[in-house]
């Protein structure tokens, strides 16, 4: 069954195929790097690159497209603006050199919709700042100013909450996960471990809840915790959280934390009889183009991430 699923996964866009070759099949580096290079010239990566504005942005905006009607929005967050487009290209594995002087053009031309703040300085939202920290590191920018924002805004319980500016004092699993993901990406790309202590404290906040349960009453943290959908965007579920903890474990050189076992069971239980995982839904909101199947269909991206997480979890301890 695994061989059949692997062949199915290989028959995919270069943005996914190179990751299957590297992380599931352990193909030689020169092979998966050749596939990875195709992201710039074929499929999803090439299509998204072609949609970039001359000023370096996408859709004319930082987090929302130009002209977005905040007073009368359509259902769902639009996923077309600069931050979301950079996120996808980074997750596709695009070589950042392909983007040339994009970072400088964004610095000159892009401002946050919140208070018209400069793009690379970030704003007040934890998730937005985490995406920006990771994207800036990916593009080779000095992100030390925004880097230092995270420990300064870490809450007493160890996590973060995007509503802190509205007075929130208790952390959110969604905000905390997005925060630690951005911090880890920055650390991996730059070698700067300044944020490691803050990141690991944030991870502990999630581990205390075993990724799934509220501390207050032991109930599920949300009805979406076992609903897996790609792109992950800013949403939280057991798979997105485990995907981060896999990367953190490998980077930090530590074994998987036993408190992740419940979340692993949730992912394992969602596997279909043919060895695939289903897409739960497409997140509502405008997109440039679809990069995965509709809800209820077998998803190559969800299946890849699930297999990669289980492979890491099930690997013999060294």
C-alpha cells in the first residue's frame, strides 16, 4: 500500500514531489534538488511568481488585497496578498534568489493595513509577525528588530495571543503555534538561536495540552482539531501542530515528546483504507488558484504531511 501511495504522491506538482523524494523516499540530494529547482519554472510556483506585481507585492496589499472592503467583507480571509503568497512560495521550497530584489521592493512599497506600519517591521498580530519573520529570514533580510518582538510579547502562561492588543492575557493555541513555527523557521534559516528559549516555552504551552485538550476541563480545544486541510494557512489542528513538533525535534536534536501521542493517534486514525488522508475542506476565501483538492477527497498534501509525521514518530530511537 505504501508503494502505491508513494507513486501517487510522486505524480504531483514539483512543489510537493521534491519533498516526497527527500522526506519519504530518501532519494539522493542531487535528485530532489533537481526537482526542487523546477518549482520556479513549472506548476504552482511558476504560476504564483507570474502573478507578482511590479512593485514586489501580490494583489497590491500586505495582508489583504488592495481595495479589500473591511466594512463589508466576503466570507473568508482572502489568500492572495503579499504575505500569503510569500508563505506559499516558501512552503513550496522556492529558491529565494529567484525573487531577486523582492525584499527591497516590498520594503519600499508595502505597508501593513494596521496603522500603515512598514512591512518588514511587522505589526501587532502574533501570527502576521511570525509569517513576516520567517519570510524575511527566507529572503535574507535582517529581521533582528522583529525577532525581539516575540519574547517581549510572550504572555505569562508561555504562549501568545493575537488579541493581546485588545487586552487578552491568556494565550491561544492558534497564535502560539503560528508564533513558534515562525520562530523555528527563522532559527533554522539564520542559525540565530536568540528565540530558542521563548520558542521552547511556547511549545511547552502546547505540550501541556497534548495539542488537543483544554487544561481547564480536559475537553477538546476545538471542533477543528481533527480536521486536516492544506494549505495549512494560519489554522490549527493536530496535524499542523505535529508538523511543527517534528521539525523542532529534528532541529533541536531531541526525541519526540511522549505528550504528543494523543495527537499522533488522531492523525493515524484518520488514515483511509487505501492509505491516504482526506482533505477536510477548502478554507473559505479568495485564492489565485487551487493547490489541493476539495473537501472530502484524498489529498496528496495532507497525506504527505501525515506520512512524514508518522514516519518521524515511528522511527526507532537512536
